[in-house]
């Protein structure tokens, strides 16, 4: 990997992981990712902003060596997670005079995660600044832009915001900057859904704070840089808003075809009423695409067969994730089939305690759906249409 100049004295020195396909053993990465590390050289001091995943630490060191960097005074750690901080021990070994600059919560986590010595830290507070001579770094604490210790760093003179996970995208591309906003929109939305959506209410304020800085460029920790910050700021403003779309996401599993028939009928009924239907078969679905669909949808339908006395385990998994992600969905219902009984509806409803939704009358059938079942599904589609119309979505 090679370093690249952003502006004179500011370089990208990170690593691109084209082959990584899963993150946190949870999030699929169909397009890989990058670990963005930035070198900022002032007239008196030099700072490295974040490191890289430990699997790529050689590339970071190699970039610095090729640039003949013989001194780093400060290593700014915006986030303690190892894909940002994992190469910190090696950096501190190569640059023994460097101080780790971060906030108190991040310091505590770094000591716990990496066993770093406490005397290597310089603790900063919200809106504190650090002079590099002719350049000034300003720090803003932004808890819950993923973890509770997260911060962002602003390079005042060059108006570059190093936004950490905020505004990022898991995209392994050799392009330093966003070249196709339409393409990166989907990657950034997926990233928001998987990582940022649970903290939507906090992020609303951070988006407006960043707007007030009037950055010339946004440089996230993952994915390409934004030379036109307005693009990603406007996208985030929409995603974190309370606005939803005339859409229904249907997540389902079908063991013997009964639930599948119900999903197909409901999908057609919704389309006939002018509602966008998005069915996701959980045995084949990329969970990141499902998360992305949940960002805007007004209604979620959870469709499940009954396994023994409850919902299918894959439905349980998807429902648990949806509850963690806390989308702004307004309405929900459950449909499915059973053989001898069970408590699928009760189990699913209890699992959605973090999602503030209005429950629409479920449709559960014993065995194979019949004409009575299909009429009940038509009524469900009517109820959804009515709810959407009352919400001015249609």
C-alpha cells in the first residue's frame, strides 16, 4: 500500500482490506473495507490520527517508513475498537516519545484492551485543542457514534474533519475520494444501518454540529473521503430524521411452504395497494441488506413457521437484531403457520421491546393457508394501507 497526499502536510497512510468478508463476526462485508489512518505534519509537531487493524500494521509502518517519518509526537485515538487502535502498541514501540491523545473513557478502554502503560497518555476534554505549530487539532466528544468513548478530530486550518466511524462505509476501494456518490450512498447507508442506527437520536445533534463547522472535507475511518461533505450530511439528516417511507419489510422463513405462500400473497396485496413490499428470505438474506431496508421502512412484518412451540430460530435472530438496531419503524405485525400450537406471536412481540411500534392484528394459521387465511391477509394489507395513509405516506 502507498501513502497519498490529501493536502500538503496531510497524508492518508492507512490500509485497504479488499478480502475481508465479515466484521465483528457479525457484519458481512461484501466489498471489503479500509482502515484509514492520517498523518498530519505541522511546523512543530506531527500527529497520527488513528492506526489500523492489527492484521494490517505492517502496511501502516511501511507507509510511514517510505515517507521518512522519523518522529511522531502524538497519536490521536478517536475510537478504542481494535480496527482503529490495534496497531497502537507497535506504533508506540517505533515512536517511543509519542503520546496517545484521547479522552478519559477511551484511555480506560485502551488500557483494558491493549494493556498500554498509563504514562503514555495525554487526556483531552470536549472542544479542547492541540497545537502542531501552524496547525491546530480540535477535539469533539461524540459518545455513541458506535461506542461510548468515541470522538472526532477537526483540523482547523485545513477544515478537514476526521470523523472516525461517523459517515463511514465498509468499502474496500483504491479510490481515495468518493467518485460515485450514487454508489457510495448505498454502502454508507448500509454502514449507518449496521452501526449508527441504534444511536439515531444522538447522531441527529452531531450532524448539525458538523454542519456548523463547515468542513471542506470529511475523512472517515472506513471508506473513501468526502470532498463534498454536503452529500453525506444530507443523507445522514434524512436517515436520522423521523420520516419513513411507504414501504413494508417482510422477514420470513418457511420450512414446508405454508409461510412462503402467506408471504407471497401479502406481498401481492401490498403491491396492489401501491405499497412497496420488500420480502427477505432469512435463509438467503445478507443481513446488512436487511438492516439497510429497515432504515426507512414504515412497517415490518415478521413471518415465521412454528418450531416446537415458538418462532423459527432464524426469525428469532433477525428479530433480536432488529430490536438492537432500533429502526424508526412505526407499525409491525406477525404472520405465519403452526401445527399443534405455540406462542410465536407472544415471543416476537416481547422481543421488540426497544422498538416503539404499533402492533397490527397478526395472522396465524394452522397448517396450510386457505381462502380464509388469504382474506385475513387482505385485511392486514388494508390495515397497513390505512395506517400509511393516516401517516401521509400514500
